[in-house]
C-alpha cells in the first residue's frame, strides 16, 4: 500500500528543487497534492509530471509569505480534496550573501516574511482544519544554517533558526490536537538556490570538493530531502513531534575541521 494513500496534501515551493521532488514523491505514494509556487509556469510543470506518472495534482501560483495567499490555498486544498492531512511548508529564499553590516532592513524583512512568517501562517491556517478532523502533519523546511553559523547568510540562518523554534513551540501549543509539527534541516543540497555554487565548482574543476566537510563527503539531492518529508508526512512518524531532523550527510554532527588529504 502507498505510504500516503488517501492523504490530502499541500507542498509549497513546489516549482523546483526540494518542493518539486516532494510533490512528485507524495503523489507517487498515493497523495492528492496541491503544488504551490510563485512561479506559475514551474508549478504547472510539476503538476504535468505528477499527472504523467498517474498521480493526482493541481497547481496554484501563490506567495508563500502572504497571509491572504496562504489562507486561500489552504481553503482551496480543503475544499477540493475534502479535507487536509499534510502541509509541507517548504518555500524559501536565500537572501544572498551581502556582508552583515551592509544588509538593509528590507532584506531581513523579506527573508523572514517568506522563510519564517510563511510557515507560521501555514500552521495558523492549516492546524485548525486538521485538529477538527482528528489530526494531521505539518512539515517545515528549516536548515543546518539554523543550527550552526557559516552555512549561509545571516538573514537566512536566523530565519531557519526561527523555524526550528517555531515547530517546537507550535507542537506544544497544539498539544492534544493530534496535529504533529516537525522540521527538516537540509545540509548542502543541489537546488536552484545553490546552483551558482555547484556551477562555479564545476567550472573550476573542483566539483569533487563539494560537500567535503560532511562525513559522506558529498552534497545531497532534493529526492533525499523529499524522502525525509515523506516519512514525516506519513503515519510511520506518528510519534515524532516537535523535532528538527538534520538531513545533511552528518555535517551538523561535528565541529568545523580541515579534512585530511589522502
């Protein structure tokens, strides 16, 4: 039996990378998927791939940091599918690498709006529906950058640390509702957001050094994060709540070090 058979789901940031991989996997495992992304063409392509594989998906262009848009797509999913079992609040922006003391307030406001306030609003609007029907699972994308410094820029890192705290506090605030809330902390994953890093390494001939600081000595792929999201979305994780699970090749298991040359 498919692991999400009969589940009604939403995946944000579904136009590429982790979001697209997760939307495809959720549908392949039996879920009905509302794929959300601000890029209408990209999310339509995700839905085409879902349908080509025999799955059920609908696409919606929306801003995952706008309360109106979030309220609308949560309601749309619940009305279209007859309920809502899973939300993967995955959409995010990097914020770039502008030096800390040169960052404008507007940059922080935009990164926090999408990366942190967006997941909060997803919880705020989805949790009551899930609680009323007897439970559900909300998964948020955090990052190893929310656990340690120097994995990304300051606004991004702070936003992801906020997501980790959000899932912990929200899980407790919703105690007794049977709504579970967890986060995934990806390490270095090859996505549209990280493409410049990967492209630059390939141009320099240093692709073999990507991910060298983690014990697996490689970067990850979106499908590997999607697999973790599938677990947290499914009933297999029924006793997992309020957790931030690192999927990073072991990067966050140790302190910084210089790998030995062999």
